[in-house]
C-alpha cells in the first residue's frame, strides 16, 4: 500500500460555490467543537498536515 497525501493539490480553477459554503460551515463547526471541548475540559483530535494532532485545553 503506497502512502498518498490526504488532500491532493487541487487545480486553481474557479471553485464551486457549494463547496465554498460547505468549507465555511465546516470551519464554523470546528470552532464550536473547540469551544465545547474547552468548556468540558477535553481535547480535540484533528488532522493537520497529514498527521493526527490532539489539541488539549489550557
């Protein structure tokens, strides 16, 4: 099995407006998840630069 990048480089052509709105919604959801994690004192696990990262409160 070969290693492939998680997010392959996309062409820099015009973006679909639906995808732009979906990206905005995902960013808003991620922010809400971080806020909730902070309130409850737990970490948030996410993918950054192809690596799994845990963001701890504090």
